[in-house]
């Protein structure tokens, strides 16, 4: 009887502990909105103090300060693949993260990161992979859209809209990424 009582007490204690931890978890994480509010308050504080921090402002990069997250669902030429989900994140200091995943059974995500170059004159975005030294190019359609180019820098065959990645804050939806 004592063994059964101990087992029940342990299980109840574990359930209570798990419930308390799960209730506290959302409190620990900050939302994007909360982080943006903190950054805005810090910026306002700097302007109130009259200090000039423009000399070390990391929000402006050599690429003209262009950043963002782009989503697309591109055509796939593999067997049993209905498309290729692609997410490109252009980060500060010209770093990027590219995540691709074929839409087929038992597929996994592929990650690539490295440096990017943004050229307003040629209207090209070039990704230089840290992993294998390869490059990938996109034509800059506008500030909210990038069109995938082939390995020679030429347009992909067919409808160019099918090879377009859209910036998340410009489209207001992410339907192109999820299906």
C-alpha cells in the first residue's frame, strides 16, 4: 500500500510541476512586438539624451540597409515533388539564411548560410555560401520581391512569377510559403 501511495504522490508532484512550468513558459518568451517596443523606447531614450550614435549604427549595411524575410513556393523538377518551399532571410551585416524543403513525402529542410551582396545598379542579389562556396542569384524585382535566377544568372524557364520570393512584411500573408 505504501508503494502505491508513493507512486501516486510522485505522479501528482510531476503533474503539478509540469503544469506550473507550462504556465510560466509564455512569460519568459518575448514576442516580436515586445522586442520592437523595447527597441523603440531605447531609440527614444538616445534621442532624449542628445547623444549621437549614428557612427556605430548597425542597421545600415553596405547593401543599402536592405533586410527582410522572403517566402516562396517554387516549381520542383524532382520526381514526386509538387514544389519547393523556400525562405530567405537577409540579416544585418550582409548575412543570410536560406531554408529550402521539397514538398514530397519524407523530405527534410536544407539550410544554407553565408554573405549576400546587393547591387542597385545591376538589380542583382548574390548569395555566397559559407558551406560550399557556391553562389546563387536573384533579380531584384522591387523592394518586396526577388526572382530566382539559374546558375548562369539567366531567368528560369516559364512564368517568372512562379520563381518569385515575396517579402513577408510587403505581402502581409505567407500563403506562398505554406500550403
